[in-house]
């Protein structure tokens, strides 16, 4: 009888240990959930022309990309809480107006391309293009909604989607073999960047790039020789590597498109 109890005790101990190990293993796995199911309170205003696409450029460094599809009319500036000194660039959010008298139940999806100067630092605020702001209104109430100026909204993080697009790397002006600066374009899924590494020709070492400003990253040191492979990770730890995406004869102000994106 005593032997039987000892075997049962060992069995329960083994099961408990395995369960603990499984939980520990799950805890260290990167989380890949860009979708936020919870709505959070915030405020919103608009800028630029009433039916416009927002301002050209912006604090993220996307330049004229904000004037053309797929970013066109979907751009937004945010306050410090979401801009995070540029690390929030490229993230996508659904924003929904709360005034049922002139707003539809439809949320507008915006891509963070700019910082909102003077926006509150203690609450979440969106400064949307005129077109994106008006899109939240019911039919015929676009102008009236814009006349309200600032409105209460709810928002949530949502995956970025660029159908048919692959991640591209723009080599910023002023780049040299001693100082290389890259801007990432059309990154879907989370849309933002948590870290970037670069690997030069003939090397197995990944060199960590530094966050420069907005959506721009740089590597200071060298000289380094192409072709370059680029590895990027999102804020949730999802990562991919684009092999030899930047050729040996790269030039500043050129954009090099990979064959990859986080979504097929």
C-alpha cells in the first residue's frame, strides 16, 4: 500500500513539473498579437484641407509616400503616448467617433506617419487628415463633424495590411559605407519596428542598427560592404530577414524592395 502511494506521489510530482516547464516555455515565446480587441478612450482633431490627405512628410520620415496610396488619406499624427519618440511610426489604429448624432458606427483605419505638436501628454490624442476625420461621419454630416473641432473617440491597435506590397528599404540621403541609414516602407502586421540588424557581404555577424528618428534607423561605423541583408523585428518580437536585399552597388535615395512581408 505504501509503495502504491509512493508511485502515485511520483506521478503527480512529474505531472506538476511538466506543467511548470510548459508554462515557462510558453512565457518566453514571443507574442505575435497585433490585434487589440479592446477599445480605449481618446480624443481626435483634424488638420490640413477639409477633404485632404494630411500634410506632406511628417515626423516619421515617410516623405511624399503620405500623398499616395496606400497611405493617402489614411495618415494620422499622434501625441507622445503613441508616438513614443518615433518608435510608434508605422503602427495602424482603428478610430471611432462616439457622437451617435452625426457619426456612423464605422471606424476609420489610420497609419501613424507624424507627431502631433502640442498634443496632450497625459491622454491619447489623434490628429487626423481631413478626409479620415470626415469618414467617421454619417452621410451628409462630414462638414458638421469637422466643424466640431475636437471630438471624443475610442481607438484600438489593428494590423496593418498592404495587399500586394513587399517590405522595402529606402537608403536615406547622406548614407555612406561608414554611416548607413534606412527607412522601412510597407511593413504590414504590427507595422512598427522594435529592432533592426544588418549583415554585410561575406559575414555571419548581424550588426545592430540604432534608432535615429521617426522610422529611420542607422549603422555608424565601417566601412561596410554590400550586398546587405536586413533583419527587422516588430514591437511584439515577430521578425524576418531579407537576404541581400540591398545590392553591392547601392546608392543613397534609392529604394530596394524585398520579396517578403509578414502577411503572404
